[in-house]
C-alpha cells in the first residue's frame, strides 16, 4: 500500500520543480501546484525555515509561479526577519514583471525594511522606478 506524501513535502517538491525544472517540467509542476492549491489552500502557508513559497518564487524570478501563489492568497506584504518584502526582492532584481504582479495584488509600495528603506531605494532601473512611483501616486 502506497503512503500518502505529506502536504508540506508535496508542496515543496512542486515548488522546486516549478522554479528549477526544464521548461516542460516547470509547466507541469506549475499546473500541479495550481491543483494542489485549489484543493489544499492551506498549503500556501507551507515553506521551509528560510523563506515562504512566495519569497522563494520571487527570488527565483518566476513570474508565473508568483502569480499562482498570489492568486491563492499568499500575502504580498509578508516580511522576513530583516523586514524585506517580496516587493523589495523583485525591485532589487530589477524585474518589472514581478513588481507588476506584486503591485496588482496590493503589495505595499512603502513597506520599509529594518533599515527604514522602501523598495524604491533599491530600484536599479528606470522602468522599476516608474512602476513604484506610479503606484505611490495612486495612494
């Protein structure tokens, strides 16, 4: 008789396959991740001790996985022990598509890390600066 895989292991394996696999494997894993989150929404809270699933996806620069996690209600405003949010990470990497996804799901453009620095402080490109400033002007 086959043993059920704990949700945490299943989720972490799918997340890693989505982020690190070949394009075909990543697409299959992304679909499986969507299915898992549809039937086990609590899996969104599973992560390793170092980072949440959303932070892991943002660090990997994976826009599609980030969108899936945000749609499943991952918080775009979570912060690590240094006060760094997913928007800080996306901004630092200069990834406008990730920034757009996080902002669409209401990431706080003014969230400060433990040094009092908002994401705009880290923006390396004109495109990312423009996105953050436009969002700020809407508030």
